[in-house]
């Protein structure tokens, strides 16, 4: 009976500590990936990653401050801290941050207060549509790394028998590789509306040792992101 009582007391105390002491704190990032090719009618995105000190921290939504007058953006990663029994191990994290629509021009991005600012450009949209091309509806991305080489596989499904993957363009921007899966949609009136799965495998540009982002554009302004490492 005493063991049960002490166990309940310990459980209640832990629960009280978790609920009472959680608070948002600023955390640091190790690196930033900025996909290129965003227009002024796109939802601009970046990808950041880092490590949390231990498992008492839980990554939260990053704080974004956008100065449209000076074309400056500050992104501050945030984490919730829970005061309970912690495992003292570093916890890696990767986060996609949607900054939103930005006007065309040169911009400055700073992630956290200790990292230097990075420059990037937003282009004027050349079409009235959200994207320059009609992108295929990609659902998943998988990157396989073997020694110094990496291959990527994208999978998705068309909603019509007349749709097909016309071309996959790669844009190498240094630590970021943009993948543009361009779709060709048929115009025949008798196209059957039926899900048609597709898969496309391709080699990624050869890279030196480091971590890289594959940023795949998808239908309706969506994107899929995966960070991989070359040893």
C-alpha cells in the first residue's frame, strides 16, 4: 500500500512540474537552407535545423518578424521547456518555416541573434498563376545516399488519366537543390478522372561532405523538403 501511495505522489508531482514550469524559450539553429526561385506571389519558405540541449525541450513554432520597409526578416526558433526528469542527450530537429508572401527585390534573412544575415532575392512573378509551371502533385520524397552520391525518388498521384510527368528540372543553389516536377495535363474532354500513381527516380548533383536540402515544388503552391548528409 505504501509503495502505491508513494508512486501516486511521485506521479502527481511530476505531472505538476510538467504543467507548472513549461515556458517558451529561444533556441539556436545550426544551419539555414533558403530555396531559390520564389516569386512575389509565392509563400516563401526556409528550412532551419539545430539541436535541443536535452529531451526536456520540445520544438515550437518559430517567431517571425518581417520588416517590409527595409526588406529584413528575423526568424527566432522557439522551444518549450518542461521541468521534469531529463535525458541528457542532444535532440536534433529540422523545421520548415513559412515566411509568407514577400515583395520582389533583395532581402536579408537573420535566424536567431547570433548568426550572420543571409541575402536572397524574390523575383517578380512572370505569370498570373501562383507558379511559373504546373507542378505535379508530389506526395512523398525519399533521398538515398551512397558514399558521395545521392538519388531522390518522388511519388504522387494524378487525378486524371490524361496527366503525366513531362520533365523534372533541378536547380543547384549550393546547399539547396530545388526540384521542379513539371506536369503535362491533357485537354481531351473524355479524360477519365481516376487516380494514377506516379514515381520518378533521379540522381542529385554530386556534393562534397555536408548537409543539403532537397526542396520539391508541388501542385497548389505546396512543397516537400528533406535534408540529407554526404559524409
